[in-house]
């Protein structure tokens, strides 16, 4: 009898534990939502959580919440190594309204310089909408209730992706011929005021913008991932060329505009633009647009595709034309049968690695000597050096394309000129001479006691 009773009790306990385990295994709340995030997905989750927080009250144009989001965007991109082109609170602008008052909004701008002397003054602009709808006050059962339009997918998702894209571009800047400008557009909901202000008041060299990439609403990619080019032939060809490559995901190129966004201001200035989006979704422009509707794993796959697209666009010899008749070939890029690094079928390698950073970390920084006079004078900076690796793997034609200081320039040239042999590049199976440009960083660290400087700059931070 006792054994029978114990057996029943034990069976019941096992069943309860089984139910409890099953419920835990399939929990749908957010407690475990980030458990299996990759580092990149986890970063995007943090960005969305901060930007679309209740504290930012829906980031209405001109509000304190929009300003908070701008400050967050500024500091993340700065920490990622992007050169910031505005104050921490953004590049402010005003919008006159019918009521007679002025709405003050802001753009946040960052910059990563390209390495090619011929193309670094040409630009790819990557933009994402900063603001959202704000709040709505309504009366329910006689009580005043405030609703927040969090805008997690619209457009904290696009901002999160732009921040991670800026990190990838800054980390791999040696691979980008053109320069890349990153912009968080303020007051986008106010007739795309931020993008209009950038093009017509803030940036004086719009003629040098070769392409705009717009990132808006990218968090629901399981329902679709789209690219809209306004049927631009050159951009469609660029997207088609990527369809034959191995990518984690491919967008569907659509003829109809998925949603009006900041790319429109660039079209108005006859600048080619591509709009990447996951399209409209049921929670769009409602208080239900919260973090839990976003698929961060899918966002990471979209990010990898958009990064690869940005690399290809930044390195193209021919910029996309707004009209077919406007197409123009850039000056010849091949000089004396020297092939640019990015065009080689098999890129030149140093110590069995085709990653240029291997050369910096294994040769340049270990043998770099910080000039004594530069240390005494507190001189620091980054020297951009171009050089050719010939068919025999020898380094030649070493020259400074962007100077930091004559003392630092000379040391960078000396160390690179003394490089051991590389394995030469190949095109169509044949050895070729190839060229590349690398940044050599000299950095000093202020000593805590006694004044003066200590050397802390023989390594590049990646």
C-alpha cells in the first residue's frame, strides 16, 4: 500500500516537472529572447531597445526623445571609429510651421574616408530615419491615456542596422575606394526635412554623391526583404550581379515603392538611390510597433547583404547614372598594368593572408619606431600610404597619399618600403602587379604622472 502510494506521488511529480519543463522550453515571453543572439544581433537588439524605449516617447520630430536618440546614435558611431561631422546633439535645423513657431530637429552625420586618391572625394550616403510619430493622448472610460508609438521597426531597426554597418565599414575602411557618409535624418516625418536640409543647406558637394542607400523598416524580414531603385537600370544591374553570388539573403527588387522615405529627397536632386526595407507590417504606425516583433537574426543576414552591396558600390569604376545618357566612365584606374587590390581574382597575400591587416599587425607595427622628436612635440595622426606589390612580390612605389606630419610620414614609408616579399596577386591565373593603400596610425598616450607622453600608437585598433 505504501509502495503504491509512493509510486503515484512520484508519477504525479514527474508529470508536473515535465509540464513545467515543457512550458519553460517554449516560453514566448521576452525573458529568453536574446539568449541565442550573435554579437551583432545582440548589438542591434540593444540599439533598438534604447532608441525605441518608453523614455524617448516615440521620438516625435523636434522632441526630447528625438534628441536623445540622436545623442545615442552619435556616441555609438563615434565608439565604432566613425569620424563624426556634427556636435553630439546633431546638426540642428529649424522648420517653420503654419502656427508661426519653429520646430528644431537635427541630423547626425558620420564619415569614413575611402582609400583611393582618385575616388575618396566621391561619396556613398547611407541614411536612416531618426524620428517617429511620438505619442497620442486619448480618453478611455473618462480617463486620459497616453499611447506611445515606439517605432521599434519604424525606424529603430534601420538605425540599428546603420550603426552596425558603420562599424563594419570603419573596421574595413582599407577596402573602400569611395568615402561613406552615415546620416540619421531628423524630422523625416515632416516631409523628409532632414534629408532635404542635408542636400540643400548642410552639404555643399552634392554633385560628388554617387549613391544613396536608405535603410527604413528592416526588422520583419521573414515576411520579405525588398530593394527599390525606382527602376534605375544601373542599380538593378548591380543588384542582379549580386544575385549570382553566395549571400545569406537576397532582396526582391520591386517596381512599386514600398513606403515613402528619405530616398525621395535624393531622387529630387537626381542622385541614384536604393531603398532597402522589409516593407509594411500590421503594427506599422501603431503602439504595437515594439521590440518583440523584430527578428534580429534575419536583420543580421540583411546587414551582411547590405554591407556587401555597399562594398561593391563603393569600389565600382563607373558610378550608377540617374539617367542612362548621363553615364560616364571614371578616369582609368589601371596604371602601367598595375591592378587595384580589390580587382584581383587572387589578392596579394602577406604571410599567407590576403587580409591587409595582417601586414600591419605582423610587420608594420612591430617594426615601426615612433620618431623621438614627434614624441617630444606630441605629434600623432594617421598616415595613408599607397604602394605596389609587383609580380615578384616586391614592394615598390611607396608614397604618402594623406600626410599626418613629415616625421610620421617618413617613418611609415621607411617601414613599408622594407617589407619582405609578398605572394603576388593573380588575374586570370597570371601573376600581376597590384596596388593598395593602408592607414598607419601613430598614437600617443598622456602619462598620468609627471607630464609628457608615452607611446601607445604602434598598433591600429580594428
